[in-house]
C-alpha cells in the first residue's frame, strides 16, 4: 500500500533552502517522487512536491511542523494525500 501526498510551498530563493526541505523529508522516511519549481520572482519560488509517505518514521503532522520552521520556508501546505 503506497501513500502519496502532494505539497505546495513558497520558499526563499537562496542556496540550500530546497535542499534542507528535501533533507527533512528524507530524514523522516519520506521519498520525494516529483519536484516542480517556478522561476523565482521577488526572491521567492513556488514549489510543488509529491512524496511517498508510507514509510514515515514520524507523523505527517510532525513532518509538516518541522518543515514549516526551516529557514527560508514561507508557506507549506499539504494539498492531498
């Protein structure tokens, strides 16, 4: 059984911001399936992700909370899953 969640976020266009978000997913057992990023405007990029979350070692809520508080994350929301 495979559980996939779709996430939309806005993040600062600075080195390492997207990398830290992806690292949080990996550290929690999530597997990123797709990444779509807009061309940054005003120093901010819109990013959508799909991630397999079947093997999370934390709850989805804990993962969301930790990502929301990462440097450079402006908004972060789970769209579906």
